[in-house]
C-alpha cells in the first residue's frame, strides 16, 4: 500500500514509548517512507528542523487536550507552516474510524486498525482532505 506518487515522503513519528515508535516505524518503512523518530516535543522540534518532514505523526500518551496542545506546540516551535500535515492518532476524542480536521492541516484519527491509518497517510500526502470521513 505505497503512496500513489513516485516521490518518497518523509514522516516524523512522535511517540513517547520507544517500543511503539519502533513498531510504527517498522510498519511504515515497508511503504517506502523515509522515517525519523522523536520521543517528545523537544526531540520533535529538533527532528523537524533537521529533516523537514512532509508529515508529522503524533501519538503521545496523555489526555486528548494535552496531546493536541503538544502537536500544535511542535508546529509553532519549529516554525512549521500549515502546509505540512500533522496527524494525531490514538486519542479517544472521536469514535473509532473517524477522522476530523481540528485546525488547518491538523487531523485527529482513532484508527480501527493500522491499515486504516496507512490509507489516511496516503490520502493526506497525495493532497486529499480526509476530514469528517470514515477511512
């Protein structure tokens, strides 16, 4: 399930649990992405400045409002413009399988499975808006 375009995309995975970061990276690497990792907001800002990712994937434990706040802070602190999508997942603020755009190019998803998340990433990277859809 590789992206439709020949371009190789860079994705930054922001996750506070090392085993989860590595598992996500292992699954996404099969799709041909260039991946980098960060365990917290500080590392995420450093990685964004160093690698200029095409998409930021955030899955940090905590209450939903704090995770959303962290994602927005990462964008602001790294001077990341709104054209770079931020996908927040595994926060229980939406029903399973629903994607919602909560700010310009900031999406929240509670995937039913990993393939659903992969399809969402492909759509976003290929320029489609997945907001308010079941994926």
